[in-house]
C-alpha cells in the first residue's frame, strides 16, 4: 500500500479513494509511481493529496515540496501570463502580433491576432525544414526561423496544436511588451508574492527537488500522419535534444518545461475560477477572464486528433468533457498525464501531477477518474 499524505475532508473521501486506486488498479495498468492532486474551491485549497516515491529506485519519498515537470500543462500558466498583459493594457487579444513584433509579420503572418496566436492558429506548429534539436537552446535562432517561416496553413483558418513553438512565440511577445522574460515575471508578480511553487526555467539550486519520471510505454496516437504532424512531433528537431537535463530545466520554455507542484497549479488556476482574484487580490478583471476563456476556434485540430474548442491558450471543456461538468471550464493537459483546470461555474480549480507517464495526449484516465470523483462529491 502506498502511504498517502495531505488533506481531504470526509465529504471528499471518494476522491481520496480514487487517488489511492491510481496506485493499484488504474485504468490500462497506469499505476502511479508518485502523484499529487490538489483542488481549490472558491479560492481555498480544500483537497491536497500526494503519495509515492520521487525516484525510480524508490529511495526518496514524494513530499509537499517535490517539483514535477508538467510539460504542456504549463501552457495554462503561460496563457494566464499573457492575460496579465491584456489586463495591464500592454496587449489586446484583437491586436495583430506584428503590431507589437514587426518581424513576426513576414511570409503572410501580418494579420494574425494575439488571440489567434494563443489558440494555435498561426500555422507554425514546428519547423517546416529539419533542424538540429539543439536549436531550441538558442532562443534567438528559434525566433528568427519562425518569423521567416511561411505558415503551414492559412493563419486564422484552423487550429493546429503547437507543442513547443507557442512557448517561444508567446514568450517573446510577452518580453516585448513587458520588458521581462515570462519566467522572471511569473516569479516576481505571482509566484513569490503568493507562495506558488511554479517555475518557467528552474535554477540549478532547485533541481534536487525534482521527481524522476517514468516515460510512457508507447507513443501517443496522432492519427493519420502528415507533414504538419511530423513538424510538430516527429521530425528529428521537433523537440529539444543534444543537451543534458540540467540545461533543459534551466531554459525558459513556457510551453514545455514548467516545473511545479499540483497545489501551486490549482491556486494559480483559481484566478480564472473566481473572477480574476487570488487571496482577495485582483489579478485579472472579470472582463479579461471572459476574453481569455471564450472560444476562439473550434474543430478537428490539425495536429492532435481531437475536436477542440480553443480559448486564448486554454482547451475548453465543451468538446472534451474532461474538466468537470461545465462546458465553459478551461484547462490544459501535459505530456504523460498532468493537467490544470478552472471551472468558474462551480468556482473549482485543480492541478494534477504524476511521475509515471502515459501515452494519452488529452484526458489521461487517472486524471479523469479524479475529476469524476470530485464532481460526484460536490
């Protein structure tokens, strides 16, 4: 039996049971090595459960301060950081990206709006030509190539999930209008003031706290493979490589290398679930929350084989049914099974992290089991 720590009121005993079951009889044999599930209701942390071992050898307990790489779940935080720029009047979702960043407007991208960029409509899910995977460690080289590159479809006509490139594009837009890197702003404006263990770019001094992951036993199902999907996921240079994990953790890639605790994710997402506030302080106005979370495009995605309703950086629940009962709930999933969600209708937010990864791109069955148990108890 896995020792489970944390807090869970009796009202939510079924959630704790579901969490425990993920260590023993999870669907498809995806038994946990370690995991954490945290829930905020009306901005207050109500459930915070963790258990397991933080390393593959089983010598280190997973604790309250253990960090986990959450990969694309960090896109939910990235989208919220862009929303803070809208709140401060530095950006508007209907601005063209090129009005702030003229170099981006090359090769037919001059009319793409910020809202379209954030909803994966730019046509830049990867590099159209094969690149060395070490290019990702050179931010300037990545941005120069993406700015010059022609989109793989007419911008604004379809969504095509951008696994990594969206982090460089949104990160640079943030840097241009704010003056700081997104990782620096996250630490200064939100993580430190609200004690949120969230990192875009993890200093080496924190690396000893990071849990060890067990990679998926199979590749994700991308459906019929074409040039767009190859550029996004399958080409040799579609993901960072050629450097060690230390350098990768230290890089600021808002779309791909966030390190976090589940409770920090849940608290950050509570901003969207509670009208823009966190701990009685206004972060976003209700109007900006509405702009950030409304549908921007809907349809079968060009990269991942799902019918997705995209908001400005968030997957909307309406077509996925994985973020609770409200169609207007939003969230994001990360490689291997992690997720973040916010449900304003029920004022619920949640974060889930784990160390045994699955091949599910969206809707890992362990996370779905936890959310279903949560909503059954509400």
